[in-house]
């Protein structure tokens, strides 16, 4: 593929370019959606506060994505040994990241930033969440170009051959096109979310529904991954375990909400 672009004699990683484009485009689409909503005034959601939340969210995303990559790539004993020396060069040895780590840290970062800026993110989640998969899809194209997050060995229709892989994949071996598949599924999820948010939804439902859709999709696409850094434990990869956790979280939340709703109905009838 094309791991680097040579611009004026400088080699720039295409993964980084796609990451920046993905963040910029998804942020722009979310801001445009917020701006179109006449019920959201500048006094209620100041643009400068949105920018602060975005910057903190991006920083938290990068930290979380990088941290989870380190945890699934290196043994804990090795990490502890390097920290105790101290020798932190392993942190910057490569630019690998894990989306789930970035997603979780990004949400936490956004919530912290929203707390200090006094913005209720649940009021605008319907404008933000649907475009998360758009940014992720563009990032996955970066994975394809760079040759990371590759699929299992495969020689059938759509097989991908990495002629210039940054991690040294054999150029004459075909791999399952898991990155473009996930990119297409991310776009599909985006359209589902855009349709879902056309109606008013209870606070928190938009984010939890997206997490459910992505968790199901990611659990399945993990079955076609071929890269060795999977963090496998008891037959499932780290991302599959996180997916299971998110699916359990969704249905647990749904059950609790239904119980609470029934309790309110019964209380109203009794009074």
C-alpha cells in the first residue's frame, strides 16, 4: 500500500494524515449539525467551549488509544521493568493505537471538559455521536494504507497485498481486507445513527446505541484479524472482551431503565 507520502522531501505517514482528516471532518460535521439546531443557542453552547471540549477529547483519545496499545502489545512484567529503570523509550517505539482505548478515554475526557465548561453533552449527543464512526472509517483507511490492523491470510476476492508495509508484511501474501470492511461498516453505522437521531431520544440513548452497534460489529470483525498483537485471553481478543462488556452494559442499562419506568407507572397508578 502507501504507508508514507513524500511531500517536499519529508516522509509523512498516511495513517497520521487519515487520522487528522477523520478528526477534522467528523468534528466539522458535528459542529454543522449543532449549528443547524435552532434550539441550541450560542449562549447555551458557546462555540469556544465546544472547541475546548474537542481539544481535550482528542488529547484523551490519543492517550487512551496509545495506552491500550501498549498494554496489549507488551507483557506487564516488561512494562514494569522499563518503568522501573526508568526507560520509557518503548512508549514511542511505534505509533500503534487501539481505537477502543481512544474511544473510552475520549468519552471520559469529553465528560470532564463538559463538567468544567458547564455544557450538558447529553443535550447535543445526537449531533456528535453519529459522526464518530465517520472519523473512525477514515482512520481505518489509514490502517489499510499503512499495513497495520491487517486481516488473516486470505487469497480470495478482495485480498489485500501489502507491497510496502511499515511492519514488514510479506508482499506476495494476501490478507483479508478487514480494514476496508470495517470502514464500510462504520459508514453503515453512521447512517443508522443519523436515522435513529431524527426522532427525539432519551438522554444517553444515542451514545449507548452507538456503543452497542460498534461493539457487535467489532466483535465480528475481530474474527478476521490476523495481526499478532491481539491481547488474547481465553480465546477472545482484548477488543472482543471490551465489546462483550459494552453489550452487557447496554442491556443492563436497558433493563434498569425499564424497571424504573414500570416502577414510576405503578407509583402513579397507586397515588
